[in-house]
C-alpha cells in the first residue's frame, strides 16, 4: 500500500524467510569469543549493502563484499588482508549460495537438463540392473559437483555393492583407508617363525553393524587367489570381486598361498533405502540420477591394484593416499566415457580462478583430515 501511494519504493523493503536462533546467553558468549562482531555502522549503510545482494550477481557474491566493507568500517581490515582470494571457506560459501539460493534461468535449466539426459542415455549403466558384486564409481559433472557441499566421502569414491534387496542397497567404499590398522600375528608355516602383518582398515560408510563390535569385511580381486579357491565370488560374476573370511585370509597368508597386501579390509557400510516394495531408489536410483556409474568388469582388477598401494592414513601418507584415490577413480572410467567430462575442469567458482573440480578435491581432503587422519 505504501508503494502504491508513492510513500515508499519497493527497494526500501527487505523480505526474509527463515531465521537464526540462539539459546539464552548463547549469542553473548559467541560475541565474547569473537565469533561475531558488533557492527558500528549507521543503519542506512547496512541497508544499502544488503540491498546490493538482491540481484542475481549480488546473490552469487554470497554477501562477501558487503561483509568485507563492514569489517573495514569496524577496524578489522587486518582480518580481511589475511584471507586469500581463493580461500576455501569463501569458495564453499559461494557454491552453497549458488545451489541453495539462486534459481537457474530457463536457459541454464535447459542446459543442465540436456546435459544430464545426454549423459544418462549414453551410459551403459543407465537403467541397468545393479546387483551384489557390482563396482561403481561416483561421477563428475560439468555444471556442479554432487558431493561438494555434502557427503564429501563419495567424491571420487569406488563403491562395492554387498547387498541388494527390496528394502535397501548396501555398499562399502573401498578407497578410504583410515589411521586404524588391522593387525594379526601368527606363525608363518613356511619359515616356522612369527610374523606381524598390518593392513589399513578402510572406511566403508557411516553405518556399522548392529552388534557391539564392528564386523570387518575382507575382499580381493586376485586371479591367483581365485584359482586357489580362497574366498567366494561376491555375486554371480566370478571375474569380479571375491569376499573372504578373516580366518580364511589369515590361513592363506600363513601357508604362503596369499600375501597380506592382497586384501582390502573394510569397516562400516553405506546404505540407500528404497521405496516400499523396492520399486525405486536404492543405489540404482543413484545411478539413474547420474551420481554413480558402473565400473566395467575388465577395469576392476587395475582399480584394486591401485587401492592396494594405499597405506594407513597419516600426515605423511595423506598426499599419496589421495593420489591413489584419484588414480583408481580414473582407471574405473569406461573407455567410451573418457571424454564425457572434458569441460568439468574449466568450470570455475564465481569470480574465482579455482575450478569446482579442484574445490571438490580440496573438500574431500579436508573431510579425510577431519575424520580419517586419527585413529
């Protein structure tokens, strides 16, 4: 009514949805800890800065320019100077803002949908059956990275399906060694002496077995071990991954039929639930949504060879382990999809020289450092 009467202009008003909340005294404590600063600026300045964020370009700036201006006004210039142009936190905020707050234009939306459908229809895995023993790898995208802002553990992951039924799909991530080691000490029957073996315990997912003690899952993809009958095929394809009990693995190592480094040992699982009756969802839904793709059977052995070179996660092994994550992920790509993501490295974060692909790699490294670097 005020605008219609000419008393005010539309841009005089700010409209909000949602709010932030604090318990009694919490905000005061955060101010004392300097998690927040009081802005000693006149209200008109604040209002003008907020109004700049209304246009799409202002939204993509994620409020960072306004924040910097206000920080200078309250004498915090030194804190701004200490922030690099490609600061990880700022770039992640920009990507969060783009995904959560900015609706794409019709043209942008058409491009995204067209890209998705062309990739999906050209994929051997689109609409195909995913069963126990299937090996998947997460996909990349030229427009965005599906695991940049959440579930970073699935970025460039290699996933093995261990259960597929009407209720859920269960898989284990294979390429994330933790700082914890699996140790077993026994008499080597070949030399009559004792041997201590240590293998990295790998992070398979955020869920664990319902029992008090986590169950360790052992896998191999070694043709020699398959010929010797060590373990059994995981699923119907005997040329794919085999699982083996810890006792059988230990026995095979002790009598010289296998080496400790032939096996991947995993703790924890990843779960995708399905709709009632199993008609939708699960890991097949993730594949159909272009988040994962099937690894060709002929590539699985070379993928395992790369993963077996990983060591327990530590500060001095972090970079090498991450390099093997990238190597295994690249080797898992089918030949006909080699050029599917040629544009991905060129997609950059708004007003930045950092690519979204590189930012996702950094996010994965930060996730690993936070959750896997210590026992």
